[in-house]
């Protein structure tokens, strides 16, 4: 029967969408430790960052974007360990935070007080996500489970067990599977929220998953690990594509509505990808603040686009928060897509199976 070999004639080379390159515009230094988490509020007026200095800082986005001195609105204290997860509620004036001190807190932003605690994690909490339509929150942590909480009553609804190691990343959706977890055991699990049971486990990654992200414009999601970034079908977790080439531990990913995907590495590397095709259109790295240790303090821990998708905020190991934006005067003429290299990469990957 002979071995069936794919011939190169059949490999279709997808044409990547052109995106302008991104550049660093502002550096905010106020945290006294690594900055580990970031969240934007639903009005896009402000964003919050949480750090290893145990505080949450709330920034005015417009002022922060131009580097104004009064960009910092308020500093919230209450955690006793690094703050690893943050999320603003869409419906209430609440900010949720999770930390390595096993605590999950709900802050009332009108009084800046903690009004609720969600008690039950046995170890540090590494990620936190709010459900888009129901009043529940999901937290994942070093106790290898994701816990689903009723926001109002503070009761634990489910404890999603099955991972063998820290749950490092979480996604929530309004359609099934409503909870997706990525873990340091290298697997992604899709959960049936009503039953509190695992629907399927995706074992393609070879390294710990510390970041996941999903677009607003289609039902897919990405998981990121040191081996590669992988794109999956949102409904059933079917594997779609690997984005290869970012050789670093991936701590953070962000995605905007234009289909720009950013992956941030533990070594300070930032890669910008076209989400549709997986074309990496920019590889850059962040610059550690003067006075910090060049290698040790070059690292990106969290990243998020603002709601317009025109500003990118990265949280870093040099204790700064950095804001990036696209270059205004770039065009397809000044920064053309390297189609030759892209073609070569596509053909090479067509020969590999995964």
C-alpha cells in the first residue's frame, strides 16, 4: 500500500491579515514588586493591576496612556501575598481579586472596601474569571481545582476536580463548555458547568499552560505553553492550529477584536500574531527599567488590551506596568509581510503532524 505522503501542491498558504507593529509608549512605575495581574473595567475608563507587593492599584486609562503624574487613582490593600487574578464585574461596581494567600475578595469600588470573601481554596489562587451572564465566579489555583462560587451568597457551587497540578489559566463562556481550564499538568479541560464534571481533556501540550485567551468574534480559544500556542475549536475542543516560534515560558496572552494576538514570555519577549492564520508579524522584547537587573527582571506576567483594542497593557518583572500602542505611520509598504518566510514555515509545518 505504500506510505501516503502529502504533496506540497495541496498545502494552501493562508494569506495573513496585515497589522501595524506595536511600540512602547508609557511606563508606569508605582508597584514595589512584580506586577502579576491586570483587568479593565467595563467602561474602559480605568484598569487595575495587582502585584507581588500585595496591593491592587487602580489607574485612570486616559491619564496613564499619556504618562500623567496623577494617573494612579487609588491603592487597595488587604491581600497578604501577591495578587494573581483580577476581574471587574460588568453589572456591579465590583472588583474581584485572588491571591497567593488563598483569598478571593470582592471589593466595592464605591467605598473601596472588601465586602465579600470566598473561602475554600487550600493553597494559592492563580487565576480568576467571572461568568459573562450568570452571577458566578470561577477561581483556579495551586490546589489543582477550579472552584465555582455564587457571587452573592459566597457559597461554593462546584469544585471542578481532575487536574494533577496547579490550574494556571481559566476561561468562562456563556455557551457550553462554560468553563475551560489550563493547568501546569499540561492539559486543557472543558467543563460542564451544570453538572460540575469534566467533558473532555486536551492533552496536546507538552509543557505547563499558564495562559489562555478567547476572541469575541468567533468560538475558538487559545492556550499558551512553552512548547507552542495552540488554537482550539470552542464548542468541542477540536485542535485547529499550533502557533510556533515563541521560545519562552508563556505567562500571558491577550487578543483584540482586530485579531491581534500577543504572547508575553518569562524572558521579556513579546510576540504579536495574526489570530486567523498564526502569522507572527512582530517579535520584540520589553526593556527592563533602568536600574533593574537586565536578565532577571525582564519578564511579562500579564497582559490585556483595553476595550477598544488600541492599547496594550503589560505587567512586568521590573515592577512596572507598560502601555503599548500601534505605530500610526506604519503601512503595508513600510512594514510588508515577509511572505517568503511565511510560505516556508507553512510548508515545513504541513509536513509535521501536530
